[in-house]
């Protein structure tokens, strides 16, 4: 018998384990149990990775690295050039080619991942350079001559998207390419007109809180360099010279508005407005109570033309054209009618996207649908993770900025989760076999609908909570009850109504659609009436969202048991979300309004009049359901025309100075003083002074109280940040002492007086 130190037991031979790795019976001195467990785990992981490689699942990670490259680009403090990322991209591709030729597959894979990361970075640089256009630098009231590109109805007026021809007082090289303005009475105005009017214009608004919704960045990528309102009578001007694309957009917008008013007029009321929005994407006529009902039921996405509409429209085109061809047996039996139908569906979906306004969400959905229909042409499964990855690459390469918005995140997250679900179940979730009988098929359809709705809601939950700070727990009920109406009555009626419209035979079809929409709205009101139908969640920070996103990606892209490691990322993300502390004081970008956490623990708003959008974002980010007009928002704070005074939970006094007359008094008694005046040279008393110079340089500001009593500051524009949509402060005139003139107000670059701050739920 061997000695105790040689690690063997006589007569014991290795045996195969349950998963194929060697197993020793009896005691082994090959190492402690932890070492053996580690070796087995390593072997198991290696086999799972080999399985993923064999099934070519690593390709699915290329869009992820591309997206990471885009995120790195947007995280840069200064605008980078193209030379560095393109050079790195070339080096990574060369390394991948060389590694592949030498048989180093792991190195080749790492080089390809790096190549796609640098490609994403380069795509961001190129996109920014492509859309770059002048942005208005300061408030301007002037005569503007512009071409009307779109006209949208809004409560109490309308909103125009204009291509600028001239602005009095501005040189041609300073003219924004587009501006967006509101008007109280837009009767008689149509897209395609050239108008002249006096307008009050301001730069697109920066974030109202650090890390919050950045309208200035979104406007930059839409080519909008100013927003504002029309303050005079609108006059017709001689036709402007604009591009052919602008004229096409105007013609499409006229057709959309005509159809919108036609549908709304035939059906009438809120049902007509919702029905029109379902067809044309024009949502301005929907009453606010109907909007809230749709949100409360978790089905507001139905009236936002995106993935659901594109899939249903393409499916209707595919099915109807294939059914029409099937009426001729000679054609159906001898020709690839399914492929013909796929081509027809592509053309129909493209036409629908153009007619619906070609917004970002619609175009993204068209690309996804087009890739899946294209798979039919090459005899591949239409609904596959590989097709989704290709669609993601196309969308990110074309519009990299969309990765920052909820529309991209929620739609790709939902589709990835549903595809992963059906991959796990081999396409049959309910029974594993094709059911027999009408009742069995209906039951299977209901189970699949409930399961997919639940999975999609679970996948989009983190993104919805992060961007909108609200959760609708009964969305599963709302979607389950309304989607059958949408799929079988509303959308088929919409398609048929559009076809019959030119013949003047559409009125009965719109009435039928109105009946379906009426049922949908009844369900929405019923579900929204449940107690707790809308819950508000406090902000949880971008780090938690990134980790939760990684958990979703990890779970959906892998097929082997390695995917279960996503639970670790999910727990870590939820932990980070739970530990995130909401701010104790928030000041808007101009220094005119703020919110502080008062002695009762809730936010108290100072001078919130006219800053409804900012206040609503602060409250939602704090998990507070109160509207910006709530009478109790002031709390224990006191305000007059000169300023406001309040107290933080630790007893510190906060003063908001609105007028020079209150500056000296508040400087002597406030611990924290906030003012849009340039007051540093005249106010030395406060522990912390946030004045006009601070807001001009750093924008919106948050303060948190540390356990040590220190104040932790976070700003929306950190020192050194200078991007095309978030430029650093312009040089200012100085006095002989080298400081800005005392009492000068900070530049008011907010758009709060123009009703141009779009609510974040518009991206749903």
C-alpha cells in the first residue's frame, strides 16, 4: 500500500463523473477539496464557453462592444477626433487577422472585440461631425424668416419645426439649421409655407439636474439649434430655397395632419384623438386624462409608433399579400410567394415608417423588422438573436446617440428577452407540442401572450424605472386585455382605412376602429383605477443601470448554464440601486429655482413657478408623486419677490436670492446661498456660495449631506467638459480686479418660459 503522502488509495481507479470530468473514488491527496472543486468548475466553464463558440454565440457580443465604444465616446470630456479611434480600429483588425492566421483564436476574439469598441467610438465622432450645426448662444428676440417643415397640434396652440432662412441680427454662419417654436393660434399654417414673424428664441435647455434628461444633446442630434415661441402675427414670405428632403418632409407632414384630423373628426372625442395617434403618430390631440389612463394601465406605448406598430403593420402586409397570392394555386405552388410577401412587407413597412414621420423609434423599428424580413429571403429564421444583433449594429452605426435613450434600451431589451425565452423553449412555451382543437390553441395563445408580456415587462423594468421613475405593476393586465383589440380590430382597421381613404370609403372603417379604441380606453381606465396602478421610484444612478443592463445582456446572449451568472450582476445592480442616495438640494441650470430636503424629509420647492419641467423631474427623481403645481410644495420654506429661505434636515439655512436688494442680508445669515447674480465679490459670509459664475460654468447642481456633515457636490457640467451640445462658458468681460461685475445675472439659457421642455415620457 502506498504511503500517506503519495495521494493515492490502492485499488481505486478514476471514474467518469456525471458531467464527463474525471472523478476519484475515495480520498485523494491531489489537493484539498477547494482545489478539486475549482478545477471542476474551471473545466465546466471551459466546456460551456466551447459550446457557445461552437454555436457562434460570440458574434452576439459584437454589438455590445460597439455600444460600449459609443458610451465611452459620450463620456469624453473633450470632443475627440477621428484619427485616434480609426488608427486603433485598424490595429485591432490587423491583430485579429494575424491571430486568426496563427491559430490563436482567443487572441483573435479579443482583437475583434476591441475593434468593435473602437468602431463604436468612431461612429460617435463621425455622427457628431455629420449633424453639427450652429446653436444659438443667448436669448434672442428678432424677426425670423423660415420654412415650415412640420406642424403639430398641442394643448392651447401648436408647435412648428422650422428651417431657418434668416434671423435679423445674426450672420448666415450663426443661423441654426432648425428651430422649434410654439404658437398660440396656428390656424391656416401648413407645412411647406415660408413665414416671417417675431420670435423669442433661447438655446436648447441643458439638464435641470446632473445626469438628468439632456434636451440640449437631443436637440443637437436633431439639428435643432434654438427653441422658443412666436410673439407676433405670422406673415407669409416669398418661398424659401430648401432641400428636396425638406419639401418631402413637409408634404408628408401635410398628409399626416390631414389624415389625423380626418380620423379625429369621424370618430370624435378622445377616442378619435387616440385612433389618429395610432395611425399617424400625431399625439397632440389626446386629452391629458386619456394620456394618464394609458400610462396608468402600462399601455402608453400603444400610441407611440415604434416596435409594436411596425411589427403589426409588416405582419399585416406579409399575411395579406401572401393570402392574396395563395388564391391562385398556380402561383402558390410554383413560386416563392413567402419571399414575395416578405419583399412586399418591407416596402409597406418602409412606406408606413415614412408616413409616420420617420422618428428615431420608428426608424429603429423599421431596421429591426427589415432585418427579420430579410432573413426570410435567405431562408433563415426571422426571429433570432443573430438578426437582432445585426439590427442593433445598424441602428448604432447610423444613430449612435440612441443608445442613451429609453426607446433604444427598452425595445432591444424587450425583444432580446422574448427571443431568449423562445430559444430556451424551442419555440413552444405552452405545451411543447402543437395543440389540437380551437380551445387548446386559444389557451396556448393566451399563455404565450401573458408570458411574453411578463418577460418583456421584466426586461424593460430597469430602463423604465431609471428614465421615468414610475412603475405600473398592472401593465401585464392592461396589455393582455388591450393587445387583442389592437391586433385584431384596431390595426387591421387602420390599414384598411388608409387604403380606402383615397376612394372616400374610409368613414365606416374609422368608426369600427373607434369602437376598438373605445374598448381599449375602457380597459385603460379600468386598470388605471386600481389602487397602486402607478408607483413612483426614486433615482438609482447610472452605475446601477449599467450593472442591471449587463445582467440582462448576460442572461439573454448566452445559452449554456453560464448565463445564470446574470443573477450575480442583477443582485449587485439592485444593491447599488438600494444604496443610491437622492440629493438633499437641487438647483436648476440658471440658479433661479431649487428644491431642498426639509425637516420633514420631503423636497420643498423654492420659486418653482415657470420651472414646471425641472420641478417635475426633481419630484419624480425623489419618488414623490406630487405634481409641480401642488400647493404643499413650499413646505416650511418662505418666499417673497426678493427671494426664499428654508432649512435642510441638518439645520443649515438655505437662501435663494432673486433680487439684489436681498443679497447683503442673506449673505450674513445663510449657510448656503444660491443666486443667479454674480455675487462672489460682494458675498463672503455663507459656508457655500453658488452664484451666477458657478451656474454659467457648471449648470444644474446637486448637494448631498455626508455623515461627516460635509457637503458633497455634483454638477451637470464638470470642469473641463466641452462638447458641441454642452460647451463651456464663454469668456466674460472683467473689471479691473479681474472678477465679473458684481450683481450681473447669470445667462438665462433655460427654456422654461417657452414650454419647450419635452416631458420625458414622450420617448416611451
